[in-house]
C-alpha cells in the first residue's frame, strides 16, 4: 500500500492537501516548503511542475509557474531536487503538471523517476482518459503511481463511473469548471453537485479543489468529500517575505486550530 492509500485508510475526513509550484519563489525552495508543510500539519502535498501554458490555472499559479521557469526549474532539475525527499518528508507527495513536459521527458522515464524519489501519484489534467487507459496505465501501475483524474460539475455519471474504475488513489472534484484561484462560492447548484457525487458511493476517496481559501470553504468541502486541496491561497503566501515562518499559522487557520509550533 503506498503512502496515499494508507492516508485514506487511516484518516477518513478533513484531509488537507496543499499545492505549490516547484521552483517558486526560489529555485531551491521546493524541499524546504515540503518539510515545513508536513511539520505544520498538511496531510499530503501536490508539487506543481511549472509549464509555460498552464490552461487550468488562474493568474496566481500562472505567475508562480512563469517565475519558476525564469528561475531555471525543469522536470529534470525537479527530480534531482527530490532525491532527498524521503529523507525529509514522510507524508504522501504528488506531482501535478501538464502532459507536454511529461511526454518530452518520456512517460516511462517520468514514472521511473517518480518511483525512484518516492512520489506517490501524478495529476495530469490534460491527459485524456482513453490515452491513459490504452497507453500509460501499465507504466503508472508498474511503478506504483496513482494517476488522479479530475471531474467537474458537467462530468457525466458514466464518465465518473469509468474514472472510479480506473482510479487507485482518489478522485479530484473541481468545485467549478473555471480556472484555479476563484473563491469557492457554494451555491445551491454547487452543493447539489457535491451531494450528487457523494451519493454515488464511489469506491475511491474524493478531494475537492479550486477555490478553497480558508477554514470556511475547507470545512464546507469536507462535508461532501474526504477533504480539500488548497492551491492559489497558499501560492499567494509563498510570494510574501519570510514565507516559511508563516506556514504553521496558514495551515492552522485552514484547519481552524491554534498555530502549531515548529
């Protein structure tokens, strides 16, 4: 059982995942941020692989991605940085990126590098489901990597059932069909969507993302899923001075607790 599956076995609710961009704000900050997030109480991490055309991301993450590229971050360099990942971090870690850099690196090489450094799963929003199933599933599973699929309020039940069959980690529920960075506004329509997915009794755990920015939105999402993913709100924090020192208070505020000491 990989770390991701073990987490969902041991903790059923209020799971907090944090997304941040590799190589931002500084080229060599990736592992320092990961270590600080684990110490502060994050349950698992999603490290973004910077890409020049991040279609699903809003302006905050787009800007961080461009800054990381300007800093010199590449897929190859990221894997070099992650060689010491498991000496410093024990919680599950996923890589989130777009299919083009993965294909350029080579899917087999990418999966092998993930396994070598201790990455537990991958989120590739623009990888078509049929391509994954026909061409890459054996490679991912052979390296014990969970491939995380995304669903939106417009995803059909048939497709959701298919995704549930193909998944072996969790399913990522987008709170909206738009880009990242919008604050979660839980309208009746969105609440109906969350309730509909919860009522499907999927075999895989679910995590809600896009618009989770504070304890209120995190708590609301956790009513309908196993937890939630925070991205833009945390990436904004990474742009501030003394950002590492502010991580414990940020995580505690998301969870609605007093700041943990590190």
